[in-house]
C-alpha cells in the first residue's frame, strides 16, 4: 500500500532523504532511525504535506505529488506534535474534521473514534483541559476517523503513561490487521513488540529492512560469541587475539564479544581450548543473544559509533 522509489528531499543545500526505496504492506511497519535520520521528512512527503525533490511515492495506489488529494482521502496521519483546537471539546473537534471530510453520520463516527482510543468518557471535555496523553489520543482518533487504508504515526506514544502505552500498542496491532500502518518510534523495545516489519533509516538512507526475525538472523550469521571468565576483559582479549578466525573483540560487561571472520567455522571449541591453555577459568561461552537494540546499533555503528565502546581489531 506504500511504494517509495528513489525518493529525494532537499532543503536548500541539505539533503534530508537520499534516494530511498522501500515498500510497506498491510500490517504494522516500523520506521526506525536516530534523530535527524529522515523519518519525519519521509512521512511528510508520504502524507502530501511536502513535495519530494525527486523520485516517486505512492500511497494506496495514488501518487503523492500528482494525486495528493486522493492520497489525503486514504491516509490517516498522526504527527509528532498534534495540532488541536483547544477551545473545542474532543467531540466537537472530531465532528468538525468529519464535516471537512464530508463524512456521513459525523457525530456517530466521531464518538466511535473516541471510543476506539479509549476516550469516550471525555468526549465533552474541552481539549485544553485534557492531559498531554489524552490530547495525543484525540489526535489518533482524528487520524482514524475516516477509516483510512493507510495510517502513518509519528512517535504516537509520546506523552502517554505506561498503561496508556500498553493500550495504544494493542490498538496499533489491531489497526495493522485492517490497514497499512507506518509506525515511527525511537523506543526499540516498542517496535519489537508491535511491528510485523522494520525499515531502518540512517542519515537519509535505508540501511536495512525485513521482519524482526529476518534482521536477527542477518546479524546472527556473523556468529558473535559471548565469552566470560574470572579473568579481566583485557586478559581475555589478549588470550583470544590470535585465535584463528577471530575478526573483532569487544569488551562487554564482565567479558568480551568475539566476532568471527566471514565463513569462519564455529569458534567456540578453539576459544575454550585457548582459555584452558592460558589457565583462564571459563564462566560462560555462548552465542550472543540478539535483540532489536543489538540489530539497530550494529546497522548504524559505522556511521554513529558509540563513544563508550572500545574495540580491538584483530589482524588477519
């Protein structure tokens, strides 16, 4: 339902989006990246708020530049900072938007949207009296009011308390069964719980995409190994430096992470033998568990090196 091909967006001399291509089908598609990666710019292009510099993008089969009006009819958008008329009640605000969209049964549809986001009991409260989290939910109700086939959410859980976050995540999963959801978040654990597919962007470029399990397998193919011993990390690194097939050794808590060279065999027997010969007591030796945070850091590490990470490159 979303197709992006060689999309470029420039602001003067600065290129925010650098020829990206991706697709998003029905379900919850996570759009991840560090601050300034180009997520919000891409979302603004997809919703027709700003035109692309070059490239193409279609939403629900309509071109965002040539058929912007049709795109807006089929897309629901929750921006990071929700624009609201604070002197209206939640119901009045949604009914007003329903009138602009030419929807039938405006009051009924507005109440149904508020009910779906868990805000029906505050339908007659003025928006200025609502908490930040409740205002966020009013914005989400506005995004789903016209039952769009594509829903674009930019950091939707900002300002919500933990219970509201859990409720909203459940709602997003339900919405993903009905339409295409593009869901931007900086909370990696949230994306792992909610998303069917992930698109990771960094410095205006797509660095990877796939399901969480596909990205996990992609990273695990390197066969990184966690090694813990009663010895200090620097002693472990020194002992393992010349084990055949080792490419990289990184300190990790009270041990080290060993990254094998491409196509290297399972290094665990060689590592265990080396520690025994060096009289270094072995506490733990296992493949490193990979979560979304590991995947994200690994994919962007060449461009955004964590300052506290000390790495020892092993000579071939």
